[in-house]
C-alpha cells in the first residue's frame, strides 16, 4: 500500500491486517508511556483544508505515539486562490521533507490529485474528501464492530449493518459500504429517496426507505449526520418530518436485538438523527469509536510509513 | 504567390491538379496537365483537399482573458487545425453584447489575418439572462453578426428565449442555445449517473439538457424561427432533434469532437483536464452522437475550443474551470471516430465541418465548392499520418488538451485563406504568432 | 538440501536442561516471568514453563509474549510487516526477573529490540536470555544465559527451527541459502 485514498484500495487481507495491527497498538494507549519509536525521524503533515478538530487531533495523537514529527497545516479560510492552494501547498510540503501527508479537503478527489500529480513523493492518507470517501473512519467503524460483534478477530462475515441518513452527501457512508462489503458484512442503507445517490442500486448493499423494517435484523446501526441546511434545498420538508421518519429514538432503539450496537461518526445533531437518550444510552459505542480512531490511524501510519517505501 | 497543388483528391474524388491565383481557385485539370510557371508546388499526391474548415463555436477569450488565449494565438491554433473561419463566442470581458465590442474582435481578427474571425453576439446584456442585448446594432455593425449566443450560460427564461427567437428573424439571425437548465445543474461537476455517485462529484443530469432543447425546438416551431443547438451531448438530445426535424422545425445541431471520442469514465482520474460543460457522457451517449452526426441529425461539428490557464486546471476537480481545447485536434478526432470506421466520407466531413457551419453563420465565401472561380479557402489533408498528441507542441496559449498522450491522425498539411497559405508542411507560415 | 541438527527428543532434552538451569540460576521459581518472542519463542516459553512445573510442583511461572516489531532497527529495509501478539501477564514485569525466550540467537538485533520493548512495559529487576539455538555471528554485545545447542554456521547458511505447535513437527534444520 503506497497511499490510502479510498476504502476500495483495501482487499480483505489488507483490511484485516489494518484491524489486527490496530488491535496490537491499542495496548500502547493503555500504558504509562504511550510511545513507540517506530516512526522516529519521519515527518507527518496534517493538511486540513476543512475544519475538523476531532479528526486532526486523532491523526496527530496517532503520529506522535509512533514518535513521528507532526506539522499541522490548516488552510480553512485562507485567501490563497483556489488553484495555488493545493499545488503550492504541496510543493512547500515536499520542500519540507514530508514523509506522509494526511489531507482533508472539501473537494472530492483532492487526495487523488495530490497522490498522482507528481508534486510530492510522500504517502497520502485521505482524511475525508468532499462527499467522496473517509477510509480511516470506515476502518475504525469496522474495528469497533469487530470488537463488539465478532470477537475482535478476523473479518465481519455475516454481520448485518444498517446505515441511516444523508447518504448522498456522506463520505462516511461511501467508505463504509465499500469496506463492510470487502469484510463480508451485509449492508442496508436507509434514507429518503432524495438523499440517496443516483445509481445506488449498483452499490453492494440493500436500500430501504423505511427505518423500522431493517432494525430487528440489525447487528450494528450507524446513524449519519444530517445537516439542517439540506432542508432549504428541498431534500426533506422539515426537521420534524425527518426526525419522525428517520430519527433514532428510544422506541426504535427498542426494536434492535439485544446485542446490537449504535454508532455515529460525529458530530451529532442531537434531536435530529439521534436523540440524546440513545446517544448516551447503553447501546451507544460512539465514544469508543473515537478511541479506536487513534489506534486505527496508528496502524495506517505504521503500515504506510513504517517500512521501506513502496514504489 | 500562386500555388499549384498536384495530384490531389478534392473531397476524396479523382486526383486533379489545382492552381490558386490571387484569392480564388484559378484552374483545375487532370494531373500533370497544368503548366507550372512560377507557382509554388504543393504536393497533393495521396492527399485529400477539403474546403477550409469553419468553426461555429470557439472561445478566443479576448478581450479580458488574454492570459488564456488571444485572437492571435487562437487564430494560429485554428489555422493549424485546418480552419479558415471561426465564430468567436461572446462570453468575453467585457461581454460582446454591443456593436463596439464585436467590432473590436472583428478588427483584431482582420489585422492578424490567419483566419476569418466572425464574432458571435450575446443574446442578453452581460449574459445576465434578463434583457435582450442590442442584437440589431450588432447585426448592422462592421462585424455583421448573424449568430447570437449566451454560450456559457443558458437563456433559461422561456419568454426571453421566445422574444430572442422572434427578434432575429428581422435580419436572418440565429440564436445558438447552450442548453442547461440552471436549477437542475447547480454546482454540477460531471455527468449524473452511477459514476458521479461513486466519485462524490455532483451530477449534471441529461434531462437538464434535453428539457431545454425540447422547449426550444417547440418554441422555434411555434414562432417560425431557426434555432441552433450548441454542443449536444446525450442520446436523448439527438432523439429530440430528430423528432423536431421530422416535424419541419428549422433547427440545426452541433456536437464537439470530445463528445465524439471521450466518455465520463475519464473523470475517475479526478484530472480536471476532463472537466467540461456539457460534461463527458456515457458510451451509449457517445455512440448516439456519432450515429447522429453520420445520418445528419447533427448538422455540424463545433469545437467549443475553451482555453484555460494552467492554474485553472492544475487543482482539485471542484475548483477547476470547465472546458477543453479543440481547434488543433478537431479534424483528427472526426477522422478517428467517423472517417476511419467508415461512418462518414470526405464529402460528409466537408459538409459537417465547413459547408453547413458556413451556411448557419450565413457566411458566403466559406464552405464553397472546390471549383474554378470559388474563393480559395482550402485545407490539404494527409489521411494516413498519425502522431501522439503533445500539448507542449500546441500554438494555443493554453494547454488543457484532453487527448494528451493519445495517438491520433495528424492530418493538416496546408491551410489556405483566400489563396494565401497560412499553414504549409503542417506549420504556420508568415504572419501570426508561432510562425515558421 | 537441509541437514537436521536436532531431532524431537534432542529438543525435549535441551528444553528440560534449560528449565533446570533457570531454576538453579534463579534459585527457584519465585519472581520469574517467561516472555517468548513471537512466533516460535512463545511455544518454547510455554514448554519451559511446563517443565518447571514438573520439576518443582506448585511453581506457576507466568508466561507472556513480547512482539518486538515496532522496536526493530531494520524496519526501513522491507515493507512494513504485520505485528505479532504481545501479552503482558497480569502480574506485570516490574521488579521481576524476565527470561526472554527465542528460537535462534543470531546477530543479536532482535534481542536488542526486545530490551527496548521491555523498557516500555516496565522495569524488570533483571533480564536473562534463553535460546534453543545459538548460531554465532553476533553484531551487538549480546549473549545468551541459557543455550539449547551451539551450532556454528556460515553466513550463507540458514537455520530453521520447526515446532509442533507452529509447524507440525519438532526439528532444527540447517540449509544452504540460494
């Protein structure tokens, strides 16, 4: 693996390797000295064109626990013109000797441009690009499911996952559908027709317009953030109607089987797609997802940067 | 300077010798029967002679975006592509919505003298889609504008489109519509379909093009005007044009070279050189466009040559400008997709790329038959030469060529503008930038 | 072409002798922890712990596993490799005598990495090293306290330890590298 741009870059064995590596590295976070020397002397740049404190901190912690040097570059609100922004920033990073670049950008495909342009020779990790993908989120989601529902080992064969919300604009949904399919899980997407992308019938998953139907057969329920602004673009008529038809409340939580877990990539719109009661309830593993994020990102950085450079 | 083109096949017919003297075709005879005299001999054996190509849809960017292209560099690219006339679209800065601006572009083209530059006038003031521009003044100006277009923008207001169609009847003008329903395509980046959903790029649905074309052909039929549809890209659009023509509606349609060759799969590279409006479509759409061009439903090829400076293409997809260059490779792409597979013969090429565009633009003097006494606007074509497309070799100021690295025909040997060679041995001659 | 230098019974005897030596040196089984280095060091450590149980009934020596991949000094020479499993016994290693167990002692770099890995987990009172085979060619000042068999080799040769738990049979082979 030279870069991690899309969940589709990972075959089953690669994905399981990441999960297994993360499991070993999770132990480090429990020790008094949370450090491994593995990436000492390597420079990892967090190139965040979109605001995201949570993800950036997660990558920063991951890199530092592996003893890498971390440089944070935040370009949100920069007045640099659109064209110079990505290329000139990349050339500056190359001059600084970046070994790895973690990039979050508002435009789908920006990490691909960075990786294929020849402006830098560093390994590129996609931390979220537009509405396209967020592969490390999918990995930490799969890890969380594996720990709770598959004994913490192997793949996710036969696991039933339901993902609910604004699939059309969700990079988390795209990456999850791809990765979960690779790991053998069965995925059902639930959303109003306006929030499903054209061509979703060809995705490796089921689709339902009604949330209640798949719940009794769901092992892991993932709620996606739905932005209130979508209402003004006529994707749904009102917050109230959305919450009523697609929101997760105590009643719907009660339809889930005993062992089921509730997940959310964050940040949450409490009261919109999920009630506070369920978000803070016993099924919720939302906080754990964040912890797992660091281990997963340590695993990804180790696998991309810890060994010889792959041509 | 007089020229003798020897042993050449006009429109693919039997070989003849052709002598150009002054601005016209002076003599045509069986090979070897014409006295040579002082003529510069241009070998035409094994080659095809076509009327000089006429582009109804070019962006020369001057005035206002001279960082991307100028009338001079655009003319050079056109001549090298075998064109003797181009229609320069109005979305310049300032917009060509007055007699003053169109005359400026007209004069520039004349003084450079590599191709005839016919300015296109905007339909609405500032391309704002709200008020008609002074179409009459532009028609009566020295530029003699006959083609009006807000290209880049769609005249989406139905009433305004109706008025425009009616108004230009007075001076035999034509409205050339960029068919794109604006509300259905807000923020669109590539063709809407399974791929756009997967790539996370907002889709540009086919219906946004087809719905406007359907409305416009019905309007044109209702008010008895002629209509020209720019750069159509979908199978559905071809069907609508076919239907409209079967009802006797006076509509002409145009397709770009890139919509004859390239499909939306190229967007998966996220390389903005493939970002264009209307977007690249599916393989089925490309096939329908080829079939439409072959059977004449699509009347002409228009390049939609759209120069952009490097920084507007060397960035993430969403930030990149829409558009591809087309003048230098247009004939090569038509040969590759239509002539070589036997779907269009040389007479067909002359019709789609010269005679009919000239007719739509009401430009006598171009697209004329290759006969004694006719203006010597000609292009000499090598049907067999091929080369790998190298953007660095372009004479345009921009480099956004989507065929880079692809092997295509390299057909243009010589171009003549009213008897004067603008291109010889494949390279520019004399006046104009980048000349040999 | 491979030569067998130890067969199953010879391996058994070597491990028994190592178990006796450890008990003799440490004067009993108190405060001992055996840490096997994956992959074959782990079953070897388990066998030694079982021998100790046989020799001194009631002596339960904790057995753990210590993966040293993240501490190796040669990571950049090959693509990133999968990690082995680390198990720290519940009693920990602080103040205890840790006996590292590995199958082959060669250049010494793995053991150097193991010492660094141990330092991240805690502070043992002492660290000892027990190996089944010592093949020589040390590049660092590292030596084993307990050796099953000394097998001088040339650098062109390879030593392969096979164990029932991991490879289906017990034997030690020496072969020529291609």
